[in-house]
C-alpha cells in the first residue's frame, strides 16, 4: 500500500458534526474501558494474590466503573 491511495483525502479537515456536540475525553475513554468478560475473574486473581502474599493488582468492576463516572 502506498501513500498514493490516500492523496485525495489525506489533507481534508476532520469532520465536525453539526447536530451533535463532541464527546469529552472522559466519555470517549469510558467507551473503551475494560469490562469483565469473565465473571469472577477479578475475584480469582485477587484471591490467588492474597494466598501468595502479594498485593492485589486488579481493580474490581465497581472500582473501574467509579473511575469512569
């Protein structure tokens, strides 16, 4: 793939919607925030860390949700 494929659009300005306001950085980040695909995974990791005497390294789903509110 070469640069020639995008010559017609590479210098166009970024489109700005007329009907919708732009999202804040926090709202955009929340869309891509991690989610718990595996139910109970965080609890299992934290329990293993507790048994091994290691500090908990994962936030709970509630802590993650609070961060993005």
